[in-house]
C-alpha cells in the first residue's frame, strides 16, 4: 500500500484527463465549448482545481537575442476541489470566451505558417504530480479580416509568414501582451519601393485597428526605411466598401510617408519588440507577462508543457 501511494505521488496509476472540444474551430469574439473528461486511477484522488487556458507561441526579444516562448493569454476555472474515486469517470462541461484580439491561425482552411494555438487543461492533484492535456485550436478570421486579406491577395501580395510579437502598439486599444504580424512580399506595383508589408489587426467588439508597416528598399546610396499607417474600420463596413480600393489607398498613403518618422494619425511606429523604435513614438516596453498566467521560454518550454506543443505543433524556434 505504501508503495502504491509512492507511485501515485509520481503520477503512476493516478487519474487521467482528456479534454474534448465540441469544435476546435472558432473566431475572435466567440467561445470554445467542450468537456473535461476525468478517469480515476488506482486510488482515490483529491483534485484541487481544474483549469483551461489558451496558449500560443510568442517571439520575445531580450537584449541582442530573440527567442520563442509560450504565453498563456486566456484562462478559466472549470472546477474547484473535488474527490475522484478509483476508476470513477466524470465529465465536466465548459465554455471559454475567445478574446477579440486572439490572433488568426487559419485562413480558408490553411494554417498560417508560423502560427500555433492550443487549449491547455491543467488538473491540480493534491500531493501528486499534476496532469495536463493540450488540444489544437484553429482561429479563423472575422468577415472584416477576410475582406482585408482578400484585398491584399487581389493586389498581388504574397503571404510570407505570421508570428506574434511581445509588446504593445501605441495608439491602439490593445489589451493582450502581444500582437500578430502577418507578413507579405510586396506586390509588383509596389516592388520598386517596398520589400515587404506587415499587417496587424487589433480587434474589438466595435471594429478593427489596422496597422501597416511597409519596409522600403534601400538604394545604392541610400538606406532603407520603414513607414507606418494606422487605420480604423467597423465590423459594419464589411459589405459597404470596395476593400481592394481601400487597402490600395492605405498602402499608397503609408508608403508616401517614407522619409518621415511620424505616421499621421498614429503617432509612430509599430516595432518588432519591447522598446524598439521607442524614440520614434512607436512601441513602448512590452506589457507585463502576468496578464493571464505567464510565459515559459527557451529550454524550459518542453518541460513545462511535457513536449505537447513540440509534438503537436511542430516544435519551437530558438
């Protein structure tokens, strides 16, 4: 009996947890529904708490280095303390709101290269090793996002990469401690002056802040520059506007600002990490990490998440 208790303390013969989502596909502003399924182990277990959380991979800059970390940004408690008898089966339903600013991971059924998103379930067990489960989540664009992305495609831009950057964009109502950058290779009509365009959505219940960063090519005797644009649209505008013309106008207005460090109506830049471009009135220092949990970085990632992210989502970049 003592030996069995020791094994249980190390997670051997203990309870198991499996989270089942009703639908892993969602959109910003909606909710994820599902249930947490528990199966008791060889002995009775005292469950202290069951929590679920949305987690994703974020690029973090520290000094002269940049690395990937896992950040939790939305958490909910599924259950408080409960007793789980040996071999007992228990299912607990849940609903987790998806924040409006949740980054997009999938467009028209295709995963954006560079994006990962998961629902993490944590089972805290008294005097024993905690259990966990990780399920992939697919976040699809809202209609206004789709119209803007379609406009980029019609204008000839080619998708390059997407990632999340820790930090805050000045001039927006951003609440999460990171923002998404969707990167495009320049369309032919812009190629003489622009290498790439980075697109960021900061979404709320009322509309979307659209932030553009255009990377200008350097010439033989001149250095390259970045130009920034900040535009606001309403969800109600989805079917009212010619989005190709709108986005083309945004890009032409933004690229006309090369040589100026101030983006009209935006007050500065949209940098790539905490503190960068702060002298231009751009990104201020990254938001505190304790918004909805925390972050694990570097070699600690696989230990903290038991390798689930690496196995399910293709690993991490250092």
